[in-house]
C-alpha cells in the first residue's frame, strides 16, 4: 500500500494540491465578483418562498379588485382665455387675477384659476347648488332639520366640501389653455352632475366677480367725477383771472415782437461797437500828427494842396539859396511864403483833428444809446416770459383737469354699459357625460400590479431569508469562516434510498444484532459508480495529496454537532481507502452514541471500550469487514461510565501508535466537537483531523467554535468535508462540480 502511495513524489503531491487550491480560489473570486449569479442562486434556492408570496399577493389583489365597489369617472373641460379689454376700451379686472394689464402673466393667472376650482368656497357652493346639504346621505345633520332649513354649520360644511373635493381632480392640459375637471363617484350620474355643476358655478362666480368689480369701478368713477368737475371750474377761473390781471391776451404774438426787437437791437449794437472801434483808431492816428494820415483821409482837401505848395516853395527856395544866397530878395520872399503856408497847414491839421474827434464822440454816444435800449428790451422780455410761464402752468392745469374729467366721464358711461353685459373669458369645451363603464377598479392593471408586487415581495423575502439563514450551505462559506481548505463535498442522497449491490458483490448478511444498513452508509461499496461514491473517492484523493508531506495514517473525523454525517463519511472513506488496496482500520470512538456497528451489521458486545478497559484484546474485539478483506472494524463496544477519561488515557495513545504500524490507514470516528471533549482529546493522537459539516444544517457559529476549539489544542486539521449537498440546488458549488451533468453521468453509468 505504501508503495502505491509513493508512486507520486512529495513534490508532485504538493504541486497537484496547489493546482486544486488555485482552481478553487479562482472559482471563489469569480463567483463573488458576479453578484447577479449570487442573487439568481438565492432566488432559485428560495423559489417556493418566492412563489408562495407571489401567489398570495396576486390572489389577495385579485379578490380585492373583484370585490371592490365600481367607481365611475366623468370628465369636463373648460378653456380659460386671456382677459381682453371690452369693445368700448374699458379694462376690466376681477378678483380672480385675470385682468388684462401690461405686466400680465398668463401662466400665473391660469394657476390662480385652477386654485379657485380647487377652493373650499367653490366646492361648498357646488354642494349647495346640487342640494347635497339637504341630502342626509351626504349631510347627516339634514335628517334632523327642517327640509326647508338645511343645516349650516362648520362640521356639515366641511363634510360637504370633502364630498366634492375628495373625488375631484383638476389639471391643466399641457401646452393648452384647457383645464380638465374629473370627478369619481360610485354613482355615474352624480359624477357627471358634479363636473357640470362645478363648470357652471365656476363660470358664474367668474362673471359675478367681474360684475362686482365693474360696479365698484363705476361707483368710484362717479365719486371722482364730482371732485374733478369742481377742480376743472376752479382751474379755468384762475386762468381767466390771471389773463385779465396781467394783460396776457395774445401773449404768443407779444413774445414774437419782443424777440424780433431784441434781435434788431443786438445787430445794431454790434455795428455801433465796430464803428466806435474804427473811429477810436482814427483818432489815435490823428493825434500822432502824421501827415500821411491826414493826406490819406482827405486826398483832395486843402491840407493836401498846402502840403504840395509847401514842398514846391521849399524846393525853389533851396535852389535860389544855393545860387544867390539867403539874402537874395527873392529867397527872402520865398521864405516868407513858406512860413505862411506852414501856418495855414497847421491850422488845417487842427481842423481835421477836431473833425475826427467829433466823429469818435458821436460813435461812442450811439453805442451807449443802443446798449441802454437793449438792456431795457431784455427786461421787458424777462417780464413777459415770467407772465407766460405762469400763464402756461395755469393753462396746462386747466386743460389737464378738463381732459381727466372728460376721460373719467367717458369711462363712467362705458362702465354702465359693461355692467349690463354678460361676458367672460371662460368657455365650456366639453360638458361631462354620464360614464357607462367604471374607471376603477382596473382589473388587468391591478392584477398585473399585484403580480409585480408579489414578485418583488417574494424576491425581498427570499433575500431576507437568505440573510437570516445562519447555516453553512457552500464550501466557500465554510472556507471563508475557518480559513480551512475544502477537501470535497458529498452529494445528498435520500435516507430511504436503498443501496443495491453492484454486479458480483454482496452486502453483509444478517448478524446477531440485525441486518446491515443498506442505505447511504455503504454506498461506496454498494454503488461504486454513483455520484456519492465518486465524491468519496475525490475525498480520498484530497486526503492522500494532503499538505503534511506524506499521506496521513491516523485520520480523525468529527463534526460540530450530531447528525451531520461524520460516521457515514468515516465508513465510506475507509471503504474507498481499502478499495485502493491499503490495509484500513475503522475505529468507532463515539462511545456515547456508536453507529458504525449498525452500518456494517456487526455486534458491539466487544469493542474499543472493552479494549481500553482491559476486558478484551484488540484482536478479539476487532471484526474483519464482511465486504472487503483488507478492511477491519473496531466497534465502540458497551458505553463506559467515563468515556472521556478512557479516550484521553495513555493506553489509547499506545493503541493508536500500534494501529499506525499495523495498518496503512486508521479512520477514527469521534464524537462531535461541541457536544463533548472527546474529539479534542483524540485530535492530539491523530495525524490529521477532518471536520465534517452538513449543508444547510451546520450553523456558522457552530463551525467557527469547532475550528477555534481544535486550534486551541493545535490539532492538525486537514480541511472540511461538506455533507448532504444537493447538487441540483443553486447554492453555487453545484455549478463548480458540474451539477446535474455530474449526476447524470454517473446515473447513466449505473444504468449501463
């Protein structure tokens, strides 16, 4: 047997086991990364909870829908137009905010009208218009009152308002000016009557509001007219009195004449200033005595002639003086003439200077006169302007008062005309009709909604149940809780499923204690081609390729709690190890609740307890297996008074040492870890401990505590075996192993 196990080297074993763990780790990561698969598995696993919830809610919804009172809905529509001025030009206003003003916002006004439709005041008027306040069905207080005097109190009014508003819905149709009014009632006639009454009452209230506003406007206009008439008369009298006192008749013509005079005086003054400047310049030149000035001023005057005569005499005198000398009589006569001419020339120059000075004085005098006249004209113009300003102010006041009076008088007359007209901006588009078919309940929609809610509730219940489920259902859950590897899983097989032996094989015959267990206990022998047998062979491979460097000889199998399949796993693991050719011993160390002797159909009068007590030897107590020659069974024997002390004794350790030398593999079936301390004691003598759990039964807390107890004594836990796994369930690991294809393959092989 050891030669067969040594075919593969230690390195090959380690590599193979590493590959298996890597594949498992890859599956776990892939599985966790896809939550949709996880939720799908939850739903399929809890399909009956989902289906039951779905069926209950769908049924309840259907019953409630079919038993519900039919509700009829009637619809009416009105169009609300923008409020325009009437044909007479009078702008109306209403208390409902639909006046046509410059800053009019139609959207806000339309919302205002919708709120009016939804108001309590309108609802109460509708109820009274329909005489619901006299109907005891809607107003219980009316039953105790006189029919001609309906009850009117806050409680009764609130109830009537609730009747109307409770079933009414008002909405504006998108992108239109149409308002839709809906009312629901068990009575189809009442539904139509309420909608039509709401429309008529709304239109009447709208007209009444505008009518009242028009009357108020008319009254106000009449009051203002009386005050304005007195103001017009007063302003006209003030204007006439001012004209008479200030002589401002034809003030516009006077203003034109005064303006013309000012312009003419301005022009003349400018000319006078220019002339005076010229005369002043001439005077300054004349006062210098420059002969050229005088000659240029009066070229043909006496002054010019005297100058020419003086020049000629001086020329003759100079010539004679040169020839004859100064004493020459003719020279003397010429000198006398020169003196006379010079005297005449000086006199003429003085005359011309006096003339220039006179002209200058006249220019100065004329400028002063014109300037004085201009100033006087300006003062006259200013006075006239002051009177004109006051006059214009009085005139404008009188004209404004007259225009305002005339306008209000016209509006007053127009208001009287408008008040006599019935006009409005609300038009009925569709009147409500008596509905023939109820709108509620909508049977198809309600049933579909019930089905949808039932499905969602079922899904939610499935998720909640899965969250509340504290049991371990998949090997990956066990691995995450304990950090121990999964050695394999054992598919679920019904406890009543009888194991028929394969061709050429016999099950154990009856013994003195009864017949052999032909169910799951010997499935590895009775149905070697089944999926359960293959699972045990996979477990055998995992054990032989363990990470302890060599295949363990002494293997302890335990579980957190009873009824988790450790004994069945111990028996079938021993069978598959024996089928491989090794010499195998199966020891039933569960001295309190032994079970292996029943599985093999052998007696238990002698066993481990008698060997440890010294009553029997191992050779006498051990029983050769009736199914395999290389398989030996050591039953538990009678239950001793102190099982824990026996299992923890040195004799037990010596026996295990002896078995490890005589057998290739020793399988010890121990009690549960959490029930007693036997498993913890035995773990110290075992080469490997296998923790067996049951899918859907072992709790997470039990598994965690079991792992912690074994870790406290440094037990060499090889891994976990999950028992009773339903391969057709959606718990995830089924997909890893091939699920139904896995089982189908072996089922077909068994049939073959």
